[in-house]
C-alpha cells in the first residue's frame, strides 16, 4: 500500500488539443415523433458519447495539470506543483489510451515528452525509493514499446525491471517489497505490478525465467493475500515485521490481482487463472467495502484517488478477454457502463472537466491529479468498450 504523499503511513488513510471536441454527451430524439400527448410522451434515452467526453477530459487534464517547465504533471489544480512519481506513470498510460483511441500523433509526442520529463523531475534517473512506483512506470513504458516500437520505452522498462528484481526475497515467504528501506514489507501494489511486468516481458522475449518469476509471484499473492472463498484481495503483509496481514480492502489491489491472472491466463491458457480473475472481479463489483449501488465507492483523494482507475483498467482487460464466458462478460461490462454513465452525468464539473472522487456527485474544492486520472481511465475504458460493441 502506498502511503507516502498524504501521510497514509499513519493510516489517516499550453495548449488544448487541436481539433478535439469539447462536448461530453448528447441526446438523440426519436425521428418522426407524433405530437406529444399525455399518452404518447416518451422518455428519450441518453446516448453517451464517451469518445467525445474522453477528448474533453484529456484536454482538460493536460492543460490543467501540466507543470510550468513541461516535464511532468502537478499534484492538484489548486497550486500544489509537487512532482509525484506514480501518478505521472499513470498519466503516461492515460495518454496511451488516448492515442489508441484516436491514432492522433499529438499523444505520442506527449507520451515521449513525459517519459523524458519524469527522468528530469526524478533527479536525472528513473529508479526511485518505491518498488511499486517503478512497477507502474515499467508497465506503462513496456506497453508503449509494444505500441510504438520506440526503443527508449523498452530501455526504461528494462532498467526498472532489473531494479524491482532486487526487491524479491524470502521474507514473508516471497513477494516483492514495497520500498528499499522496508524489504521485509510485501504488498499487492509492488508484487502485482511485477507479476504483470514479468509476464509481459515473457511474451516479448520468451525468456522462461520471466514466466517462472510471474508464476511464483502470483502463487505467493494468492496464498498470502487472497481469500480463496470470496476472492477478495488484501493489501500487504509483515509491515510491522510480525507476519501479520493488513486487512485493508482497496479497489486497486483487486485490479492488480485480476490483471495478473489475465496475463498468466493469456500465456498459459490454464483455466485456473481465469477462474481466479472471475472470482475476484465478481467480488469487486458487489463487495460493500468497494461498491455502493453498483458504483465504485469514493476512496478519497491523494494516492487513493487513483485506486479506482487501476481497478477499471484491469477489469476492462478481463471484460474484453475473448475466452470469458458471456454471462460474466455482461456482468462486468454492465458494471463498467453504469459507472461511466454515472460519472458522465453526475461526477464531472463543467466547463472545467474536473472529476470528483465520488463518481455520483460533482467535485468540490481542489481536484488531485490522481482523482482526475481515475475518471479519465474510466471514460477511456468506456469509449473502448463502446467501440467494440460491448456497451451502449
């Protein structure tokens, strides 16, 4: 669990895109409608234009949060200009989402600028203190290499992959440490990221050691931090060097375990991985610790503002998996659609396009980059699912 930017250790848990539309959603009226009488008045369904809304959110996020030197994206929209490593890694992923949807090269330019800018803002190097931070950036970079074939992205991913391997040890039975000064503390954010990264490196390079690492890390997570009956994923173990599990339930831990299972299923076609992903996903969309009325709950801002975006990203990967049965696919896509519709209609301030940490109410006060990114991830996921015909 990451508790560094907002004192969670105490458990107090520029230019717009040219040609991008600023509209968010539209309504279609029935053509040739009869004169409206009390008997013939019909409610016209709202048609959500997720692609257009994603454009607007991407533009607002870029222009609002870009640092003055152009190297990174700042902490919030109310004057705190701090560079925080892991939200910028997710900003790289969000820009990538925009590129995949539009094929507009303005995104690839901004992706590359951010990759270079993170190094500058981080003191001239990519490694840092936190292994989960490095995992987020390594996965975003490897994803971008697979899309662009730009060797700079692969180089960053390889540098960070080597760094994170140094966090693997036998304390608490395995897993990946959270940070360099706590090699005894293992958690899902660091281990889940590394599982996904190792699996993706295996797919790229066919090195058996990468697959072995991914499988071992997955086995450790499942044994130590996943309830075998419900599929709920807990956060970490041995934080106080006492072997105890932190029974914290957060959306992003569910997402990382689902993502790990999907990656290993794609490689091995072992149905056990798919069933694990389905079990955890079914819990995630119904667990009252995580959802209310079919919507992911607010987990606050700061680091927690990003948690739901991670869950959405990996739940979407599962929902799009060709081998997923149609019953579960419908369940997951309906959940994602309801979340996207709710955020679109209720959780975005206009015209600022700032996102609320509670997707069912308008934002108030300052908006953190983390919170904004979760909203953009949800709408980009909805745009992708709609383009694939999986939601309306």
